[in-house]
C-alpha cells in the first residue's frame, strides 16, 4: 500500500506540469539570420536571409552537404508592410530570435534609418547585439555569400566579425545598440562598416570565390548622413580606436622600407581648451609595437620608434582633415564637449548653432610608440 500511495503521489505532482506543447521542431521554423533594407523609388525593400540549420548541423558533424541559404525580398512604402508581405509566402513561421546582422544600403542611409530603428525595436524577438553594416552592392549578393568549406554566413564576418577584427583591426564592427544610442544624440558620429564582395583573393579548386570583406564605412555625423569613405580614406582612425587589437604599420625613411610594426591597443587622451572664443583640442596617443619585419639598413630601436610615431601622427592628421572636409567628426570631438562641457554646448551649439570644427581645431597630436617585443631584431642600439 505504501508503494501504491507513493506512485499515486508522484502522478498527482506531475499533473500540473504543462510540458512543452507549444515548442516547434527545428524544421518547422524559418530562421532569419540577417535582414537587409534598401530604399528605392519611395519604397522600402526588405531582404531576409533564411538558414537551414539542419544542413548546418550536418556540415559541422563532418558530412559533406553544404549549407543552403535562402534570400527573400518584398517592398512597400511602409516598412512594416514590406516585412508582412514576406510572411505571405514564407510557408512557415518566421523566427527572428537568431537574427545576427542588419545591412543597410547607401540609399537607405541617405533617406534615414530612424524608421528601421523604430520598427525593429518593436519586434520582441530582436536583439540589441545585432551587427550593423552598410553596402553599396546588390543586397542579394551580400546576403547570399557563404564562408569557407561550404559553411554558411554564420561563419562569416556578416554574423561573426570579432575574430577577424582581433587579427586585423581596420574598421571596428558596430552593434545595433550603438546605432540606436547614437541616433538619439546629435553630438555623436556613427561609423558603420561597409560590406562588399572580393573575388580575386580566394579560390576553390582554381575557381574564384566571392568572399565578404569591409571596403570602408558609411558615416553619420551631427545626425546627417555624410557619405561613404573607403578603407584607404579611413586610414589612421584605427590608431585612436580604444578597441583596436592590432594593425600593421609600414615604416619608411627616404622612400625605403625600414620595417613593419604590429601596433597594439592604443590609449588615447583628448584635451579640449580655449584660445579666446575658439575651442581647440590636443590629442595624445600611446601604442605598443611588435617588430614583424626589418629592412636591410641598421637602424636603432629609438629611431624606429620615432619613425613609427611620426607616421602614425601623419595618418591621424590626414584622417582628421579628410573627415572635417566632408563634415565628418571621425574622432568624435563634438561628443567630448557635449559630455564634459554641456553648459557651453547648450549655449553655443544648440542655441546659437556654432560650428566649431575645422582643420585647425585639432591643434596638436602627440604620438608615442613603444616597442614591447623585438623578435629577433639585433640592431646596434648604441
């Protein structure tokens, strides 16, 4: 009897449990991995990338089947309705919880993306850690690109850019929460990496393969779209980016290469000050360096450090001047004043519309490069 009573007690305890009646199997949902938004002829064009997680599992399990990527698109003057039109032919429920990237075209950014912010944030399944990109290429090509070995875009910089950035810190990836935050303050500058396809670098069985890479960035400054800069035009901004891990610097003297440094983890300090009614800034940057390569000429460690410091300073100055010439505050100097001298900001900028940034505003740039590892470099340091 005691055993029977115990069994009945356990069964009674199990009755209130509801179980997982509403759960769906993997194959019963369409998983959105990335979404692209364009703006053409007064209509939003929405692109959605689906991923077959079953084939992903097979590839990761060692089987040879390549991951399949599906891309759909629909358009409407209203962004919400453009998304809704995709549901009409999606066959199954669209699941947004795995969305890892948002891609905007240059046309959309010229139009403005505040409606996209409003709509995406109203989806309860959307996350704030989505990666955000711009592109001037065809959206279908960007969203259809895969990674090596038949792996999906989950294994590409579209969804996971951080590991590549740690090794080559050119243009810092940006997340959705940063875009939202910057859009609410007129003092900030938002630098959104630009995606493109490169097809002459990698081959599979002697067949060129198109791979995603960052070819520059789209810039919002003072709540206005300022356009796109190429990677070459952005050269220099990485030296003042606090999240930079490492980036190579070629050191030249008299037209000859003296060496290649791998510069690491900059520490930046910006000091604003006034000369009469004119605001100016001083910038100080310190970087560590690892010697990767040296030329044939014997050069002392001190001279290499000096040459590196001068080259970094030159690139920083060049990037600042190029940005100011196009209305871009690439070093976010306006934000420093907004945060630290808000009274002055409200009076001069908000009330009187003072535009204080010009080429002379960044008065001085002091750069210190310290070699932290010499490798096998054996120069005469005497």
